[in-house]
C-alpha cells in the first residue's frame, strides 16, 4: 500500500468561494504571524519557538478584538498552517531548505484539512462550515475503497481552484520484472539521451509561449499600482505561466511513465540543479528543462512499480570518459558534440557515450557499492572503492 495524491480542478459557487478565500487569508495571516514571532524570538532572545508555543499563540490571537474573524473559518486549516511552518523550520535547521519566507496574497494560497474537517461520502466532498459539496471535475476516479486522509485546497495565481486527495492506495502493484537497463544523460537541446542510442528532444515549452508571456508582462509593467487594470494584467501573466507549467508537467509525466514501464533499472546523474541555475546564461534553459522534477517523478514511480533508480555522483566524468577503453579527456567544451578517443581512436557521440558510461557506473554502484567520483590526482582515474574520510573536492 502506498500513499498517492489525486488532484482535480473544482468550481466553487459564490458562497463557497467567499468562505474559501477567507480561509486562505486566515491561514496566510496565521502563518505569517507565527513566522514573525519565531523570527523575533530567535534574533532577539536566541529562543527556538516550536509548534506548541505557536499553537498557544493562536488561541490568544483568536481572543483579540481585531482577530476574532479567525473563529469564522475551520480551526483545522489554521493548525495545519502552523504544522507546515514547523516542518519548514525543521528542514531549515537540517540544511535541507532555505529560511521560511512570508506568504503573499498574489501567490494564491492553500489550506489543508484533516479527516475531522471534511466529510467524504458517495464520491462527494463537503468541507467544514460549507453547506453544499464541492463541484469537482472528476478527470479520473479515485480507486474504490480508498478514503482520503487529508484534503488540500489550492488557489493558483491564475485563479484556478484545485483540490488534492491524499489516499492510502492498495491498487498499486509492481510491474512485471524486465531485463532492460538504461542510463540517462540529461541535456538542454536534447532533454534525455538513453544508453540505447535514443534521443528525446527538449520541447522547450517556455520558448513556445514566450511571445505571449512577454506581451502580457510588458502590459503589466505599464499599469498603475493597485489598480483594477493591473489586477487584470497580472491575471493574464499568471495564466500564461500556468499554460507553460501544465504543458511541461504533462510531457514529463508521459516520459517518466514510459521509462518506468520499459526498464527495470534506470541510472541518472545526481545533478545539483540549484547550483547550476546560478549560471545566468543557462538559468532559463535549465529551469525550463526541469531536471529536478524529472528525477523526482522517476524516484516515486520506481518505488510504486518495483523498479530500481540509481543515482551516481555528479562529478563522474561521463562525457569525457571513453566508453571503450576508459581514457579520460582533460577538457571537453560544450560545443563539441562528437570526439575521437586519442588512445583507441574510437569516435563517440558525446551524449550517447555519456549515457553508456552513466549506466556502467550505476551498475558498478549497485553491485559493489563503488564510489564513482574521479581521482583528483590523475585525470585518468578509474572507479575506486568507497572509503571513510574527508570528502574530496572535485578537480
């Protein structure tokens, strides 16, 4: 049994939308006030304020004259906002994420409801403090017998409402075993190159809709601040971004699903995308390629369907290493797409050779646990056994 999220679009009526927008506003207010309190406590008193303290603060806020409207929405959504903030701080202290930031109204918002705050019966969802069930567009059915554990409502900047059901799904079964193994080399012009020689072009969804987005942003920049015209122009920009994100997400889901179905073992590089987008020349192209989302989808789909995903070290010289004799070049500029090995005279396609090397390195990691980081003392370093000690910097 695995946990799966089912996401649907819904269309609230006027009364529901008014209540839901008020709920999102209250959760945003509670989150920001708790974040300010925790920040002040740390910088002024070096005190780490946790969830228990912020929950007590929420009780006091509800009693204040100017904040009594917090009692008009579901208390579960407010408590969940505090839990999300606490989780954000836990990730920050563990160096897994940046410092939590304040939420903005222009970004839409979200609210999470647990079982005590909603009713699920006969395929209908009714939230706390609402009279009628939500008008949900069921693009696909929830598996029979699955009961939602949590429900998350989200309002996107494009004014689209979505509801996400988190369920314990027992219908997910492992796919039949396969003998196929594949290594994947990710790029920009060619999004994915497989060790089998197949090249999947990058659709470049951002570039396809760039003209319309550019015109919308140019119109937005000319509107007067806090005017209705600016609000409508901002909505056009948000809708343009939403179309790009939808197209990119749909393409990645189809691609990753096909890879999972056809291969038992998939090997990829563990790329530091967050550091790579700091390159101003390639930041937009790297973000549009969505390498991080691509690997994330492969990760959870491989767990669902009984496949193996292997990540090799990002410093492994997959492109510069000859797949025939193991010779490693000192330099290989990005503009060189084919090269000849000076030792064995084999001509390599840069991307296909890298994908084959990635597969070989991944199988070595899977079988013997080898460390595929190159030896810093020699450009012709080979795979070496992992050892304890200080982590070496790449050459």
